[in-house]
C-alpha cells in the first residue's frame, strides 16, 4: 500500500460513509511539561513494513502511540484466515483495550508501512493517568472512539452483504484517500493503492471475490482500474450499492 501521507482519517469498515475523522490523539491536549513526562516514561520504537507491533495472544504491556507511519490491526482465525479491523494513522494508539497492561492481546497489529511509535508501558501509565487529567481524558476518548469503530464493524459484518461492504469501503477510500480530477469524467482517483487482498481483509471476503466484483463494477462503468490506480467514476452508483436492495423501501 502506498503512503497516504496527505490524507486524514483512519481506514476501517463502518456503516457511516462519512467517517468523523481520525482517532483521538491521547497526547493532543497535553502541555510541554506533561508531554516531557510522558516522553520520559515512553520508549521510542521503529518498525519496518510488515513488522509485528504486537502479536495475537501476546501479554498486554501498555500501548503504542503512532507518531509516523500506518498500523494495521487484524484478527487471525485458528485456521489462518485474517480480517482487518482498521488501519491506524499517526496520533492513534494501538494495544487496547487493556491500556494499563494485564491480559492478552485478542488481535494483532503490524506496520503497514515504515512506522515510528512511542511505547507507553502499562506499568506506570495508570499512575500517570491519575496525575495528568488530560492524558486520562485522552485515553477515555480514544477508547470510546475504538469501541464505536468495532461496534460498527460487528454490525456491518452481521447485517450487510459482501457487495454492500465493498461499496462502503470504496466510499471510505474515496473520501479519505480520494483526489478528484479536474475533469469530472475521470472521477475520483484513490491516492492510496490498496491491493485486492487488503480490501478483502477489510470486508471479510477473499481476494478472488474482490477481483471479480471490481471487474464487474468496471464493466458497468462505475469505476476503472488502470496501472494500479483505482478511480471511482460513478459515486452515486457506489452509494446505491452501499445502501442495499431494500433502500428504496
């Protein structure tokens, strides 16, 4: 996946086709003195693309605040099939819900591109949250955001067809990573290149099904795929697909 550095918002499967923006930054409201305290507690970490940030089943040991890069969180079934939960951008943290440590990770995270993060060990983070109210509020806001994201993911997987999920992801890609062309006929180019396998992992499908479905939408004139660039040519057609067959009542 290419570097969507100029885009905003986190990439995930959501019922809302207009995401509310990026995940809250738990450090955003901190002043210089408090930031220095957090930095002194934290441990800088660097990850190459594909490196594990943490593994499913590992013991919780605090959180990773993303400072640069992109992190994919995902769940791996016992037989190896994976579903992507979200792609998290700078400012977000990964490693919940047990932010203060304890328990085991129920999903995994990996660097989707070169990533730098600040590891905040659980030991001591609880005390810091007591002493720095804005940090505690930032953690609460971020956990609430993630709860809404994963609740929406569960609802989508349980109530929406694969075609509807694909349409929602295409709309999110267009909004978060889209670059409208001066020529309306050329549609909206997706600045970040997601592979068919990556899209499949987001919607709980297979790469083959995504390829067939995107080719069908291309044949219908709703999108185009050329030289690795995906363009949304008819957003209204994608929105209609996202609403499902019962939308007209």
